[in-house]
């Protein structure tokens, strides 16, 4: 009886524990660094910022609100973007190994970002959003190129063929990035910083840039949650219940590319978030996207904030690129999922 009550409570409050963990990690991320700041000082800093109180010294306030909080906030937003993109790609391609990194979308978006940085491009109309817009377009065209190429080899988009195509695309993009680095001079530092995957030293404006893309993409994906559920069981079944499969497919793929490209534009290539997070979230709430999408977004933020904290403390006072931590966690999980698929 007690176990049934607990299970019912957890089912009704499935977002409660992850939200609490996210809040705890947010405060922990703002607390940890070369100068350790107590939790209560973090809370007081927010009070000083929003209610004009004067609880903490100016130097602590500057560290918390100008350095730590923007970093943790950006980690959360980037993690949410990559996790949502992973859910979108896995749902529409019916493949648990699909994510922006394994499909080469992140690599294509990185080429777009480095292209903008290298040539100092500013597009008319979008101006301030030139970097994410170009990254999104490069990521989307990379994904289209991958699907066209793989369909030539295997119409069913087999797991091994899709991953092999992603490796080929990623290798080609890596060659282009190496070419940019070879010809870089003053741009070299910013180019390499993007490629390694890093969220340190980014101001609040990066989060402000990313937030509209995350909100728009989430609203699009959530509005298509029933279509994604239907597509999971195959395009033929989806057609039988009146879904425009081609339209939904391109909408979901482009939305996933928006998330991937915008995240890469502000953080660089951070691998395996879109693979790991949807996988364990699906194990918790099942395949229905009405719960899977928002919970994956929260878990993606938790995963990347946690990875960022690890990257700061594991070799303190030195910092590891956050992409190193996510790859160390994600690569073994990728291998385990692949082995499980081969056994079926």
C-alpha cells in the first residue's frame, strides 16, 4: 500500500525531484570556483541584485552575478538544447543512437560558427544573431546531406549505416575546421575555443541569445508531441491516422537543427548530451513525448551543469573543457546502447 502511494506520488510529481536537483546544482555551480562562496551568500547576492539590499560585499556580488551565474545559466540552457535535439532526432528517425553529435549535425554547425568567426561575417536583418543563424543553417544542411547519403545506401536508415554516415560527415567537417585553423591568425584563439566545447568566460548575453531559440523550439516540439508518438511506431501507421509525415519530418528535423546550431554557436561542440539524456529520461517516463520533452530539457540542464562542476573541480585550480567530461561519460553509454541494439 505504501509503495503504491509512493509510486502514484512520483508519477504525479515526476518533475518535482529533477527541478529540485536542478535548483541545487545551480546554487552549487555558482558557489564552486577558485573562491568558494557559501550557499547563503549566493542567495543574498540574488537578493542584492533584485531587491537592492546590501548583504554581500561588492567583490562577492561581482563574482556571483557577473561570472558564476552566467556560466551556470548558459550550461543549463545548452544542456536543455542538446537534450531536446536528441529527443527530436531519436523520435523522428526511430533511432536511439541519433543525436546532434553522432549524426554530425554539431560538426556542421561548428563549421558554420567558425566560418562566421573566421570571416567576421554579419548578416543584414539578423545582425546580432548572425552566429547562431549561420550555425543552424549549416547544421540543417549537414543533416539533410546525411539523410540523402544514407538513403542511397539503405532506405530503412539502419542504425549502423546512419552512424557510419555521421562519422563520414563529421570527418569531412573536421577537415574543413582544420583548414580554417591552418589559415587562422588572430582568429585562432576564438576558433579553437569554439571547437573544444567550453562555456567559461561567456557573459549573460550568450544566454540571452540562446534563450529565444530554446523557447521557440520547445513550443514547436511540444505542439508536435502526438505526431512524434505516432512516428515512433513507423511512418505507415502515422499516415493511416492522417499525419502529413513529410511535413512533420522536416519540421522536427529543422527544429532539432535550430537547437543544435544555436547551442553550438554559444558553446562549441559538446558531445553525447543528446544521446545520454533522452536515453535515461525515456527509461524513467516512457516513450510518450508529452512528458519526455520537458523532463529531457530539465535533465539536460542537470547533466551539463553537473559536468561543468566536475570540469572545474577534478583538476582544480585548472579547468577541463566541458566537452571532455561529457565525452568521458557519453562514450561508454554509447557503446552499451549499441551492444544492446545488436543483441535484439
